[in-house]
C-alpha cells in the first residue's frame, strides 16, 4: 500500500509535464512547509480537473490576485498514480479541497487499500492551477480532423480512412 497524505494549507500547487508532446507524462505537484508531493496524472484528468475547478470558481467570489502556478520542482518522483479525484469547497475556511485516490492495479482492486491524498488550497491557487492546466492541455498534439485522435509528427494511421490515405491537418 502506498503512502496517504494531507496538506492542510498547501503553499505550492501546480501541474506540469515531462517529455515531448506525444510522450509527455503529466504530474500534479503540491507542497507545504518544505514538503513536496508529486502525483502522476493523465492528460484527461488535468483537463477535467481544470474544468471542474473553473466551474466551481465561477460560483464563488473572484480571487483577489492570480499568481502563476509555476513549473514542477525537481526531482519529479511521483508518490503514486491518481485513479480518481474529487473537488469541493469549504466555505468556512474559504479553501478548495482536492481528494485524490491512488490508481490500483486490477489484482489489487480493493479500494480500502488505495492511498488517499487531501490538498487544501486557496481560490487564487485554484485559478492559477486552472490556467496552467488549460495551457498544458492545449499545448499537446493537435487532433485529427476526422477521428479526433492526436496527430503524431511521425504520421497518423487514421481509423476513419481504414489506412487508405493519410489525413491532412
């Protein structure tokens, strides 16, 4: 079983990637009092998390200032890979709460054994995370106009064409 954690008042929160487009690995990174936690996430998780936080922020008072989320801190050594995430807002403390659950292999599918990470952060940090997440997702490979799958620089075998002609972007 992996290590669970809780950052009650994160002083650092960002998402980032390592590797070139098409081979990027996405990470969620948070820190508190000199401790840095890195979790491996998927591109779609970053997209959905950014959208969910943006929708939540739209219902709240606008953040006073939005700082940049920043780059990943080295070394990028993930504690575990994220399977599921939930986002909530604590009105009393004016903090967003992200709960991430470890992705388990099928043979280890007992959810009670999954590690859980809890992050509490400000609306300003949340807005910066949304901007950074959207920036990273949009910086990826463009989608094929026919099938929607990413276009690789080395070529693309489009399932919509049955491989008979190359798609043109």
